[in-house]
């Protein structure tokens, strides 16, 4: 899963950089990202879309570090955002507002104004009520908002229920049956300009079939909407392609898109402007989180390996019981013991890995793998633990892209009543 994270002899490297050296220099917990791994992941999509009209909008919630955004902006990407805060980050990183699409079920009027003023490319509207508000806000600014309606294709992405979004029972998108009526309303509102259609069926999808089903459903809708006289300029298929955390075998991005494009071609939509919103698959396996073993605590039922990274730094195991590989930075020979790898936070849910066979001593350094997506971006300061530092590696160069947050940083905006 980690093409640019590999052992040389007994030591784990990120590209040309020995990870233990970074941990030594910057302390732990420490996020380290490989630029080459991110660009390779993007290249797989670019290969899949060669010769097509496509705008890749990186779903920046996966990893919203400015340096990561800059890298994707320079590579030609737009961005899928879900808040005014994310728009501010895109602009701060030098991203192009016209390549930004704004998703999410709860956009506020203030966020709509901010996005209209910045001149974003498209609002992915998720409800009929939102259409009315966006129309009002745009008219109030003497503007016209470019819109696409997020449709819920009602397909099962066969993933964790918390990250499946394309089924009827969840809060995302407009129901299949309401789609045409919603487009007709949008087309009638003077503050809106219909530009596209979009869907997003879930995340960490490891099979092709849910995508094929969604493409069919969305194209059926496009046909109906255009038959009603409303032109659909772009079709946005969302993100969701999974990565290998623990033996999963998701399709490669280029292979997936070859199949989907064949379906588009067969139905006569192959020359449309396309859009996609990948997040995890661009960054997930480009990052690791380095952590130090603080204590080994043998027990009757469980042995604990207590490390200095915790659920506040890397919340996916606690939130979704997600699996992340955990490996030593310096491989030791000798017998392994089975440990639960846990952090210092005062919660039983504060674990990073369960039942892991490790040969470790206190003071050893470990890497939590597949930590480039939804890890640092979901971190909190719970237990007043400052957020981890982040490093971007490019060949033999390692650049600090975010210094470690101090305790004082975590409360610098708080006010003591007099
Ligand atoms: N577009 C929309 C509208 C989305 O809601 C998402 C992710 C994406 C694109 C990008 O999906 P991706 O390619 O990354 O699967 N925190 C969870 C994942 C939440 C995904 C939310 N939406 C996790 O750690 O697994």
C-alpha cells in the first residue's frame, strides 16, 4: 500500500529520508507525507482520464494542510470543499476559486456569500430548501450562482455505515424521484444557473459495481432532465475510491475509470465535461504517523503498548474501529508479543491498533500506516494535547509544513472573565 514508504535494511524510509531521523529531529507524534506518493496517486486518475474533459477536484477534507493543497493546486487540481473555512484554506494555498465546488448539506448564508464573492465554479446543492436560500443570497448580491444538484442514486456502496452516503436513508443529496422537479425549480429561479449534476455514494469503496450502478442511475437522470429542456454541462461522480489498509483490493483509479468511461461512451455521454472528487485515494497511503513507545504494560487479559499518539491525533480507530497497520521504524529481530497499541488519552476508546504482534521496547519508534487521509485533518486537542507536527518529504528533502502545536496554542483564544 505504501510505494514510497519502504524498509532499507532494517530502517523504514519515506522516499530518501529515514523516518527515525525525522522523529529524532521533530519529536513525536509526527505526520510524514510523501509528495511522490500523492503525485503518483493523482497520476493514476490522470491516466484513466487521458483524452477526456475532466476536472479533478481534490476532496480536501481528507487532508487539508496548506502544503498538500498547494501541491494539488500546482498539479492542476480544483478542490471539493464543505465549508467556508475550507475555501479560505484553498485561497491561502494559492488554489483557483473557479475550480472549487462546494458540497455539503448545511451551507450557511454567510458561506454562500463568501463563495459567490470568491467566484467558485459550482455549488453542489443538496436540498430543495437550500436552492431557495442560495437563490435569495445570489439575488441579494446581484449575482447568479452556478449550481449542480447532488442526487442520491440509492446504491449500496458496501462500506462502513458511517461513510456510506448514497442510500435512501441518509441525509445527503436529493432523492432520485425528486430530481427532475428540483431541476425544474432551479431552472426557474433567476439567481441560479444550472451547470451540472453530481453524486457521491460513499467512501472507502473497494468494488467497481456500486460505481457502475451509480453511473447508470445518474445518466438516466441526465437524460430525463435534458429531455425537459435543461442542459447539464458537467457530470460529477464524486469521490469514494478506497485504499488498502489491511489487505483490501480496491480497483486502481485508472482501471476503475476505464470501466466507467466505457459505460459513458456506450450511452453516448463520453464527451461530456466530467468532474470527480477523490480524497482518500489521493493521500491516504502517502502518509504515516510516527509515534514513540512510552510504556509496555503486560496484563492478564491484554498486553498494552502505550504510545505517545492518541485518538485526538488519529481518530479513525476510535471513531470507526478502523484498521491502520503499525510497524517499527527500526525492525528488531526476536520474539513478538501481542499488544493493544493505545494512547495516553483518558478513554477506553483511545486505541490505535488491537492485537498486534510487535517486537518492541519502550523508547522504540513506530509508524501508523495509511495515515495520510482523515487523520491529521480530523485531529482535535482533546485532553489539551497540541496537534502533531507535519512534514512533507520530497526526495531527500523533508520540509516542516506545520510545527507542533503547544499547549499555549491550544488555549490562546480563550478568555478569562474579569
Ligand atoms: N465528495 C463528497 C461530497 C464527500 O462527502 C466526500 C467524503 C468526498 C467527496 C471524498 O471521498 P473519498 O474519496 O475521500 O472517499 N472520515 C471518514 C471519511 C468521510 C468521508 C466523507 N466524505 C473516514 O475517516 O473514513
